[in-house]
C-alpha cells in the first residue's frame, strides 16, 4: 500500500517506523495536514542515509538537524529552494536560471566575487549580466560550443566548486552594464506580482472576519458619536433664580416662562444661597430681578428720559460661571432669546422700540439654526478616514517582516513598488467600504446638509484615505517593531487634529503656527470639503481645487518616500 505524505511515497511498514520517530499515530490520513507533515518530515531526518527522497518545509530546527547529521556522518544533503537567502546556510550554493547554472561555490565567495551583500543581489547581477550577454550574442553571435577548458570534465576535480560559468580560471569575469530595456524589466512593476500580493493580503484579511467587521464599523461608530455628542446645546443646566418680585402678574415671572426649560433648569433661591451655590459649583449662574422690576421696566418702555436708578432696576442681572465657555455662551443666548420673546408678547407691533437696531437677514450660505456639529463633520470625516487608513497600514510591513513574509517576497523577485501597490489596492477596498458607510450615516441618518456634488466629496475623501494609507506605509517601512510603529502613528494624531482646522477654525491659530497648519495634509482638504457640501462649489473655485491639489501632492510624496525607504532597507 502506498501512502502520500508531503511529496514522497513510502510503504506502510516504513511509514509506521517513521511515525514512531515523529511521535505520530500510525493511522496517518492519506494526505495529512501541514503540521503533521512538518512533524513527519522532522521524524524522517534521522534516516537520510537510506534511499528516500524527502521534501521538507525547512524550519530553523530542521536546518540545525541537517547541519548536525552532515558533520557527524558521511551524508550529503541537496536542497532546492526558491528563497535565495535561505540557501546561505549551505556549504555550497548553486544559482540556476532557466535550467542553466549561473554560479556555484560557497555563498560568501559568490557574494564576494560580485561585490554583493546578499545572495539575492548577486543573483540579480548574474541575471542582468546573462540578459546583456544574450542581447549581445543575438546582435553579433560569437559564442560556440563549450571547449574542453569550459566543460565540467575538463580537468577540474569533482569536489572543487565553480564560482561562475564563463571564462577559465585566472581571467577576470567580464562585467557589462545592463541597457535600459533590461533595467526597465526589473524596475517597472509587473501585474502578475502585484495581483499575487494583492490576493495574499486579501486572504490575510479574510482569515480575520471579526477584525474586518470591526474595521468596517469603527468609522461609523466614530462619526455617529461626533454627530451625537459634539456641537449640540447643553441640557439640564441648573441656574439659580433670585426674584424679589412677589406678584404673580409681575414681568419677571412672565419673562422666566419664556426660558427654554429643556436647556435651563431654574432653581428659586435667596440671594445668599444662590451665590453660595455658584461658589460651590452647584449652579452655572444667577439670574436676579429687583423688587420694582415691573414698574421700572414699564417706565423704560414708555418714558423717553429716565434716571439711572430706573435703568438699573428695570434690568435683568445675570452672573455666570465662565469656566465653561460653551455653557456660558448658551445661557447668554437663551436669556437673550427669552427677553426678545417676552418683548414681542407684551408690546406686539411696538416691540421694535426696545429691539437692537441690528437686523440679521437670511444667511447667504447655511441656515439660521446651523450648529457647531455642521462645522466639525466634514473635517471629522476626513480625519477618521485618514487615521483609520494609517492604522490599517502602519503595521503591515512590521508584521510581515516579523513573520518572514517580507523577506520571502524579496527573494522571490518582488520589487518594493509592487509591494506598495498591492498594499495600496487592498487597503483601498477597505476604506471604500468605510467611506460608503460613513456617508450613508451622516447624510441619511443625521441629515447633514449637502448642497454640492456628492461625487466630488467622495473623491476627496478617498484621496484622503489614500494619503493615510501612504503615510502608514511610510511608518511601516521605516520602523521594525510594533510598539514604535504605534507610537509614531498616534504621535501625529493630536497635532494634526488641532492644527488642521478640524475642531476649531484655522483663523484662530496664531500666525507662526498657522503657516505650519497650512502645510498639513488635511487643512485645505477640510476647507475644500466644507465648500463642496455647504456652499455647493465645484472645481472651478480655488478653495476647492486647492484641497485636491494638496492632497494629491501629499499622496505622491508619501508613496515615493515609502518606496525609497523600502528599497534602501532591502
């Protein structure tokens, strides 16, 4: 009976003896799993002097065992591998291409001859030299069959390795500089390699469905929290009320009835208790009325000339705790609105006599009830897209380098540009889903206004996502450990959030820092997205196309920088 086990056939009796060496049960399935195959391969290493062909997944322990049995016994081990750097542990290495032996000898000697720091570099030089020779031979054929001095049995001892196939010993190996066609073949990205790396990255994502779902939902959660918790009016603010008027028909009671009770909770107190409560942090302010407030206010409305005492007695006195400016501004606005409603109710068509001589007409852009959330939302969407993309890619190369996948890609002939493009395309799919979900929520659920082209807004957000991916690739290419990569990604978050005009206008930033703010990737982009959504502007406006131009510039810079760093480090 023949049993298949990781690329070689053995009889059942031989299989049973090797199962005992590998601590595996004899009832091994006809095609065992990968972990059992690796254990079985390790179990068969002790019998390599027998006539068995074994294909191994070479781990560090297996390499160590191979070295030991070669040193202690009269055994030669021949290994074939696509991972060039893995072969550096061998005593003699042979580099082949298209069935032809390019070089043979100790790894250090091969690298020294070609002034290379790695076997991969030496192999690439040999390939370029071979390509150049083939081009020259095609244009002017000068080579013929190998003579006796070049053949393998022309006087060279069998155990003496060759360092190169070419001129006889004693002559210097001819060196050629590859022409632009050969160089372009090694520089330009190949679609097959990019597609393979793209599939590999997508498979890694698919194996973690929980993490992938969390990545899709996280921007929706963050955007929803911003729309729900940022920019709204404070609720349930306790304010002490000191009313010295006792009559139920007094103007003070009528005025207080116009206050927004959902935002302000009125607590009637004496003068002493009210101020003591504010000092103790129990209340956010005090609203006070004099005992003659109604009569003095009537005189102010009816008489042209009144004394200072009448003016003071007919005024509403407010003391606020300004440690929280947002709450203080809300209280000022609510009290002002309540007084205006009270005057309109009491005076009717004559209310203009006591109104401020300033009239705010209908707004040119936006609406009268525009809140702070409307200002924050566009910048928040760009910021969330950017930094989630940074988080997705900041650890990409770090983890692959840690697992050895990145080195395997290099020795397989994958270029840094191909690696960058594969990660860019795979992460672009993720951020496209994130952007779609975010826009659905802010436009349909939270009713954020959009007066301009939705397509322009989507393109700008996607470009910001690509900028985040590119910046994450820079971090991942430059840093080796996960902790440092996380620190670099988080270290840029708050400075960019504060300086980019996302949560507060750029015009409020002092001028030395404002110049730095204008150079950041999200400052002009946030302004551009607000102009698209709230003003309905298109690319013909400078404030719109400037955001696109700056974002494209940062994308190009980050991608080039990441490619250069990755190339230098490999």
